[in-house]
C-alpha cells in the first residue's frame, strides 16, 4: 500500500509538471487567438484559457501541500511561444482535429496519476483528467458543428472547487 504521507518522486515530478503545464496552457490558448479568423474562435480560446487557469488553481493546494518548487509564472509563460507560432498555417477545424489527437493521451495519463496519488490529492487529480475530457468534448462538438460546443468547458468552470 502506498505511503499516504510520502508520495514518490515520480508522482511529485509529474504533478509539478502538470501544474506548470496548466499555467503555460492559460497563456498558450490566449495567445492563439490572433491566428484564427474563425468567427467566435477568440471567445472559445478565452474559455480554454480560463479552463487551464482554473485547473492550475485546483492543483495549487496539492503543490503547496507537497512543497513543490514551482517556477515563476513570468519564466513559464514565454515557453509557450514556439507552440503558438506552430499554428500559423492551421485551419480552425484542422486545429480541432489535432486537439482531439494531441489531448487524448493526457486523459489516460492523468487518470493513472489519480490512481497513484495520495487519497487527499485524488479529487483534484480527477478534475485534472476531467478538464482534458472537456477539451476533447469541445473539439468534437466543434467538428460536428454544434452551436453549443463550449458547454463542457462552461460546465467545468461553473462546477464547485474540489
Ligand atoms: Fe490543461
């Protein structure tokens, strides 16, 4: 049985990486807006950006509880610039399709992290996995032309903190 007081270093490393990834994700989605002419894309990207921030804040108590050395946000944010530039020639629909492909592995990874985490961490880790599901559901709805494609993201943002 896992020691509830001392999670292993691989778990803690991944948790820190996930937290910093959400901080970067907030900037990443916000900075993507100028790359897409698709009507409504800017508002959708803003919601994705909020989703990332919210997920980071859900993880923050775990980061603090385990005393993990988070890098300064000013250091993390510029790291997303190359990823943003990559989107220069991509269509919105192409981006949605790629999002489904790129984000799907994180669902499994974060569900595994949830199983591995101390009991106290698990509700937040479940939310971490859930936010990836919401992104994928959103992208699938976009591909299907669903006018209410952002519903999964809005529901996530409206849910109470764990
Ligand atoms: Fe994220």
